C-alpha cells in the first residue's frame, strides 16, 4: 500500500465512529434517552460590616471646656483640637461650632454571664 492509500484509509477509519454514532433518527427523535445529569451549585457570600461615620457638629455652650466636650463625645482631645484648628484649649467661646471627629473610645460588649455551680455535701444515714 502506498502512502496516499494509507492516509485515505486512516482518515476513513477515524471518521467511521463519528458517522455511526448519532443522537437520533432523521425525524429528530432519539431512540435512547440519556440519563439525567445531576449538577450542584454552591455559592459563597462574604458578609462584611462597615461603619460609616456621619459628621457631627457641636455648638459650644457657656461653661463648656474642650476637655469636657471631648469626653462627652468619646473623642481624643488632641484630635478634636487639630480638626478644629485650636492651638490653645482654653481659647473657645460659647456659640462657636466644633466639628467632632469619629469616636476613639472602643465599643465594648459586656462580659457573658457566669454560671456558678454549688454542690451541697452528701450526708450518709444509716
């Protein structure tokens, strides 16, 4: 057999399985139904919590001190002064409006309740 005949035979044999396998007749119907394919889908959702700080302003009242205002809002005294351009903590006046920075005091949760178990002594009787 020559090379051309060998190539034609190889091509014919390779195409043979493709021509004999079909998904149905000429009318579009299939002779055998394929088994159903089970698929599963999983979805992972990452939940993130963000805290957005909404700016707060405060109008200084008569008798207010910068330290008292910082304590009242749970903010750092220096951050409060820097945010408002205050170089002398005693140089504030009633009626001035301060921008309040985000709180620096961490929010803490109360500790979980504790459970105490007391065992009474066992007295043997005869």
